[in-house]
């Protein structure tokens, strides 16, 4: 069982049966585990979760991908063949004792396995049942592969990053999976609160596309209420398709610098740049003339190193930051102060990874247990629950 520094953890005593694989569902169960829930991960005998062989570059830990270790720490593994009647009956007995079930099969698969919401709530009326799909349970996209990059492609998200002349730019992370998992956790926690009041469980559903549309709620609302105008990425160093100059990323003499929202005349005066009268009189011109203004700023920033600009900007309360890589981030005292890394033990080898991105009563939840081997806990779980 995971050992937590927070005692008692907020979700201590709750049992989560996780039937999901890849990233979205396991991310949801990871967040619940971080808050103290016990997560039993149901995997296929032998190969287990397909994420075990889904490599980020070619890095592996103990025969499994680093992605699997990052997303499945602190969980227990129960190996079951869901096409086998005895194993499926064992799972049903486990679900009867659980508080939460999570699944992310393609629409129709969970029904064929006899583990859909209607069946499960008859087994356990108090269960909170979490379900993630690619594009919803029905409709013209329901049978399409629920994969992160493909969901990004359909969502409109790719037209928000990059410069005006660039091709569509996908996010460099599996944002659909992770935001869908985070959205599901919100719903599951709400379901658990309602169950505490009424004693009744519930069905929580989301999808990759729903999560990505919600992620864009600000800019999509602008689009919907601005005559359907398309996003307008800046010509160079664009950081937001709907924000005016100086917002963006600029190359300095020895690195890169980010500038956020700031009155253009104030910034220009500080940098010694020429300012047109309309920029002083009409803030709307900061968007209309965005490329012209940003070009002036870019040329001037390129003349000096990052440290000099930081020394000028920060005392003047200009919203700025150096663009750091991971080595710079990890070595900085500001990062160290947050305590966002942890070491996991008990697996094929020790693993260093991130910790939960929140604190409870001032303490960051920490799990000391590495991700499990396939079926590592099968015998103990079967004995404990009489499977």
C-alpha cells in the first residue's frame, strides 16, 4: 500500500478499481491515489496496460516505459482476463466492494463485457462510475480512436499556437488525456460528496474533446461573440492568438525572454522605443498594430542579454520571465522550494518523478511506492476480497 506524508489523507479508505489504460483514465486514478485513495489497477495477464510498451523516446525502467511509471505510481496491479468468465466474476465481486470505478474503453466495449454503468450500479448502488471516451458515447465521432493528437486535431486547439505563417501546431504534451483525466476527477469527487449526503452513487462522463473545448473556453467565447472571427496568430514569437502586443516570446542576445500583458507606451518609454500617438490614445491599436509593435520590441531586445533586460524590467514591475529549459528549472532555488520531486521505491528500480501538484493542510501528498509489475498484487487482492 502507498505510504503518505499526509495523515490522514483526504481520500483514505476509498477503494478505486481502475479498468483504464493509456493516459486519461490512469491520470484520473493517479490524482485520486495522490489524495489517499487505494487504487487497484486491473490489467491483462502478461502484457498488462499497453502503456507499459508506449515509449517516450527509448527510455525504459525495469522493462516498462517511463510513461507507465510516471502515471501508475502507488497503484496495485490485479491481473484479470475480462473475457474469462471466472475472472470477470472475480472483478464483479471486487466492484461490489469498491467506491469508484474508472473505465476508458471505446464505446460499446464495456457493454459487451457486462461492466457498463447500468450493470455495475445494480451490483453496487453506491458506486461512483467514471467513464472517459474520445468524443462521447454516441454520434458520428463516437467510434473514432480516442487518441490525444487526433482529439487535438479536431478541437481547433492547433490554430492557437505558433506564428501566423506556421502550420497547425499541436501541444507538445498529451493535453487532451490529462485534462480529460482532471475533469473526470472533478466529477468523481462531486459524486463522492453527493453520495455522502444521499447515499447514492452516480455516473460521471467526459471525453477528450469535451476537455479540450473547455480548455479553450476563453478564446472560444471570444470567437462565438465576435462574429466568428478566426484566431489571428502574431507574425513572430506568438504566444496567444487573441492578446495584443507586447505579449509573446523574444530572442535576446544570449537566450529568450517572455513578456506578458503590459501597456505598450510604458514599456516603450522604458526601452527607449518610438511610440506613435495612436498607441498612447487607443489601447485597441496594440492589437491592430501588434506585429509592428512586436517587431520594434524584438529588435531592441536582441541587442542585450537576458540578465540585463531582467535587471531593467523587474524593478519597473514589467511582467517578464526568462525562457528556461528543464536543466535551468530543476537547478533553480524557486523550483527546489516547492518540493515537486519525489523518489519512489519498491519497483524494478528506484524512480524519480513529480509529486502531486497541490498541498493539503500545507503538506504535499507523497507516495513512496513505485508502479507495480503486472499482477504483482493479484494473490494478495484475491485473498483479501475472497475472489
